[in-house]
């Protein structure tokens, strides 16, 4: 089972541990604000995620972010089915994010 985080402190700890944050929202959603370190270009709804996930290294750890936590949870489940062991979901997504955004 993937792990879920809920706080800025957990996020910062994961970041310092080398976890790579990836935003799976649309470009329009990201334009409204995103977590500064999060990579874009992995929109779950338009197929970018499925087109680009093979660029991700299964040996690395990833944290997925979306608006509410649903698409990022789906991304976690999908990657686990592809053999990725270290995936995290930002529970509640950007709706509950209390940290910095740009």
C-alpha cells in the first residue's frame, strides 16, 4: 500500500530524503498555483501521466499531488501495479496544502 502524507513537515522530510514531487493536475490547475518543487507535465486526466510514467525510475521515490488527493491516489496505485515501491500521496491535495505555492 502506498503511504499518505498530510502535513508540510512530512512533505519537507520526504523532500530532504530525496522524494520527487510530481503534480498530476492539468496545466490550467497548475497555473492557479503549485508546490514550488513539484514537476509538471504528468496530467492524469489528459493522458500525459500514462504517456510519461516510463520516464520515472522505479528505484526512486515519488510523491504525487493533485487538487483533492484522488488523481494522485490513482497515480500511486497505478505505479504500484507497475512495480514502483516508494510512492506517496498528498492526502487532500492542494485543497488541504498549507505550505508554499507559486
